[in-house]
């Protein structure tokens, strides 16, 4: 049977279950996208934005109960619970299919089933993968057009690779009680029902590109990571590529699209990807990365000309906005955009906005835009071979303890750093400020199998990489005793990347500390910055008691994995504690 026949057979099975009135196979053409947009404008799914200021842009308003990823309803359905691990919700494949197939039964009656063959990764890359999503949501189809390579490119790749990841999605009735996002890693299968939100419904994104792909990568000897990819161009024109993992609210997109304050010296950023990296070892033993996505699905609130001017230029045309506010002249607006709410503003629910009301834009409101529109997109962002990675960076929001930057002693020590990484929660999320939540490699919600095995995979990959990237930890968010940020962040973060570049080259002054190599204040390029020497010293200081307390937290986090946790990480934990106690 040809691969096309296998896809057709799976689509037929899905149709027999969901019983759509019609089946439409997507081609991925510009004309098709335009026709879908026209249909959604007609039925009110989309609202056209100001054609002069936001040409080709549209607003979509979600159902109020369907505005974010639903982690509590997201399951990894492996044969055994231990294979899913303690950090994932688990349901047996048999139970999951029995329970949720009832919800899919007749779910597309009166609707059209859209079949979306899509390619994750550059056209012609041996590292790219094919998915086929069926859905009854035109909004999903339009977003997949922007986020992936739909149609012919996917089908051609499929004929060469004979591998695809099927994904069945239906809006159902959008009831949270009947909402499930199910992953069957051993079958490379995704089921999602009851949500139209991007992270739950655009199955190529977190569902395939991380949860299923991380399982595939473990089996096949590569890595699927929640990482941005950037190129740091220096005055000579040479570009060094880095991959960086950051949990939410830790500056990930801003770093991927940073406008360098040292651009006048010739240091600038080139964007390869802002969210996901697939990493492979090439024939020379070097780690290379591709960005599997073709677009950006970013958070709007807080994005402004000050915080991320590149993103603002990227999204001012051919973009779908979701759950932002609307000005009287049909322009998008959100908190943190850099302007006051205009008179006559309509909030994300379509109501007249009053200052006493809640946020005008939903805090998780989004934009979906093609990556090729980014003004600083790397000329190699679609290189089939990927880009060579020289540094891996772990970063998270920590107001204390963690220095501005430090380097791991080795690959094994770097894996320990990433595995023990924690990020502070916010009052909006948890009701308490400063609570440290462990988020290994920023993959806690996205790893499709037992994270103890995931850490082992990192260690084994390191043993196979002949030219290992250096591993670093960064923290832009350390505060002084008055609660003020010590580091200005944003474009000034280029100075930290410059030191990382020097370390990759074998230079860059650094001192050996209990936690790793920490730069001396003099080794960071602070020329032209208004930062006090005392602030810089504090940014790079080691809080012994804070780190000792952190080792207790890490011990607790590691303990949940039992004998699935590699002994090497316990060894690194013991060594760091001993170094701290001797200090």
C-alpha cells in the first residue's frame, strides 16, 4: 500500500467515526488560504483589521472557556504508567480510546472535515517530519497554513520517508467537561477534542513537535526541545548559532528576536526559531538544529516597540490575532503595547471596554504570523542541514540566587543544570510570588515520556557528539533588596551572549565556583551601560545558602523519578553540594 493510500485509509476511518457532511483535502495554496479567510469573515469567525495599518490581518475571538492550553486535560497514553512518568497525566491507550471515541462519534455531523497534510521542518530536509491533521475548524486550518508547510511539500516528503503522525481534532461542543488532548507516543497518534485553542488544536505545535517528537527522538537518536534558535553575528560577519530553553515569562521570544545594543559594533541577532528546535548529530559529530515550524505563535500582551520591535514589525501584516482588544478603527490593542487604551475600545469578548473592567486583551492572547516576515530572519533558517549549535543556554525567571550567567563544567554537569532548573511563578498564576517550580529544560509540560529516561537520553546524546556545545545558564531577572531589577535586559542581553561566544572560542575570563564558571565583572562588555559596579558584582555573586536550599529542592524533584533517574545526575548533585559546603 502506498503512503497516500495509508493516509486515505486513516482519513476514512476518522470520517466513519466523526461522520462529517463533507471532506476537503487542503492543498496549501495562497488561493485556498484566501478562500478560507473569506468564509470566516462571512460567518463571523474572523473580523478584518484595518487594511491600511494591518494589511492581511484578522481578529478571532475564542469561546471564553477555551483560551489556553489545558494541562490537566492533556494525557500521555503509554501502555504503562511508568513509561509516561510522574510529571505527566497518564491514561491507558485502551481507556483513552474507549472514553474519547464516544465524544468523537458524530462530532462532525453537519460540518466539513478538513484534511491537512503538513510538513514540520524545511522542505528537502532529512530531519523534517510529516503530520496529517483532520479537523472541523477552519480557524485551525488557517493557522496551520501559517505555522507549517501544508499540502504538496508534505505529500512529496511522505513518499520518501514513509512515516507520518496522524492527528484527529474536533471542536466538539467546546465543553471543558468533554475536552481531552491525548497523545499515544507508541502509535505516533494524537487525539484532541473540545478545544479550538492553538496549543490544544494546532496539532503540529506542542502535540507533535514536542510531545510525540520527543518520544520519536528518544527512539531514533535525536532531540526535540522547547528551544529558540538564534545566530549571533559578529563584526567579521561570522555567525555562531545557539539554542536556548526558557519557560514561559522568561524572555524567550525577546531573545530570539533581540535588537542588539552592540549593533553599532557589528554584533547582531539573526532569528532561526522562537520556540522549538529539533537537534541531530551530523556526519562530523556536530549537533545541528532545525526549526520545525514555519511561523510564530506568540503571546501579544507585553509585546511592544520597546520590548520587541522586531516582533511588532513581523506581525503588522498577514497575521491572525486571537483574543486581543479592538480599537474603533479596527486595529489590535493589548496591555503592554506601549499606548493607553483608546476611547471606544472593544475588549477581547466583544464588549465595550471600561477602565474598571478586566484586561482588555486576554492575558494569553496570541498572534500567528509567518516566520519569513521576520525582518531579522536568518538566511539559513530553512537550511535542510540545519545550523550548527555551539552553545546551549538554559534560562528562567529568578529574582535571587541564580547569577546573570555561568557555564557548566562539562556536558554532564550541564545536563544536571538543565534537569534541576526552576522558574519563579507569578501572583497571577499561583497566588504567591517567588515560588520556585522545577521545569527541567523548560520541557515539563511537553515531554512525551518519562523524564528520567529523557535525562538519560541527554547524557547518551552527549556521549555521541564529538564537538559538544558548551552549556550555560542565564537569568535576566535578579533583583536588589528593594525589588528592582539589577540587569536592564532586552537588547543589553547581547553582552551576555558576547561573553558566551568568547567562552565557546576558548577565551572569556571566568572564575571557578561551586556552581560553574562565572564571569568576572571585568570580562563582561559593559561599555556605554549605566550599571553600577555594585549591581554587577551582585549579579555575578554566589548565594551559598540559597544554592544549598536549592539542592534540597532538586533532591526532592529528582526523587520522584526513582531508579529511572540516571546515577550521573545524583553524582553531579552530590558534587555541587560538597563544593558549596566547602566554600
